C-alpha cells in the first residue's frame, strides 16, 4: 500500500483535522482507512472519525483533547498503519434502481446531452462499481466515485427546491442517492426504493466510507415490492465482503 504525507491541525478543543494530498484518488482513501483501522486498534474512548476524499475529522466526545499527545499518536499510527491486523470489513453493496421515466425525470435530457441512448446510459450506470468516498451533505448521502467518463455531466443550471427521497443522480464525476427529500441540482436518472439512512436504527446508515456500490436495474413493480419490504423492515441489501 502506498503511503502519503499528512498534515495535522487542531480543529477546536475537541477535534483534530488530518489532511492527505488534495487529490481524489482511491489509493489515498485506502491510506486514510488503513490509518483509521490502526487508530481504532488503540481502543481510546470517545473518538469518532469521519473520512471524506482526502481528509479525516477526528472528534472526541468525552472532553477537551491534549493536542500534542494526540498528534504524536496520529504520527505513530500513520507510520505503522500497514502493520495492523485489525482491518474493518469493507463490502460491495448491490442497490436496486428503477430508471422508468416517472422516476428518472432527467434521464432523457441527460442521455441527449451525453449523446447516449437511455438504454446505453442505464447499461453504463449499472456496469461499474462505485467507491464510497464520503458520506455527508445530508445524513446518509453517499459521494460515489468511479463514474465512467461517458456519464460525466455538469450539475443542472437551476437546482430544484425539492428532490424526492431515493432519487439517483449524476453530477460531475459522481453519482449518488438522495437519502431524504432535499433541494438539489443533480441530474436525476432513477430512484432507489431502499432507505440508505434510517435514524431509528442502531446503525442508521448501513454503508461505510470505503465500501463499494453497484446499481442494478429493476422494474416499477419490483420497485414497489422492495419499498414495501423496506418499510416493514424485511429488506436485506445484497452484500459481498471485499477484503475477505
């Protein structure tokens, strides 16, 4: 595994910000996640860590931190992170999407802009495994990298005041799912019937940074079925262990 230089900065009295090179790169994400696994192996109480692209926010909920002490621990973990055996399991999740025009309200316009047929757009969107680089903006909103160049498209010139929960969109080099109703400017090509974020669960978001997502096409009838299964709590998303 390639290692990268890091910059460590205090982030208030309870947190530290660790920054990697300002690039969107899968190997940088792997370096961050290896560090997270190493730091977790220290079993220090109160720490919560949030990774996104090329940075890691580390917050201690138990009180003010000793920045000098924590910085030393971070440097030590960063230097020996590849030696830890406590790797967090990463998963490939298969997520259903209905691309019918009732859901994919921008799919025809998006296809025309990209010079693709709707069929080809769907084929491309479902053919790739996307890396979860970050979760944020909204609780459970996954920033998914690895979009094929043929699907890269700018955000809409005029964002919508309301994008429906479950909407699957394209913007720039990314694709993603809106986990709740929200304003948004992504190009909507379909809808996912599965709730990515549920605040009533012990683990509200079943996906983690470093996991992968692959979409698969479903009919409107299957969409209704999966949505009902999710609402009654019996839907189980398909997953495969990546680092078994």
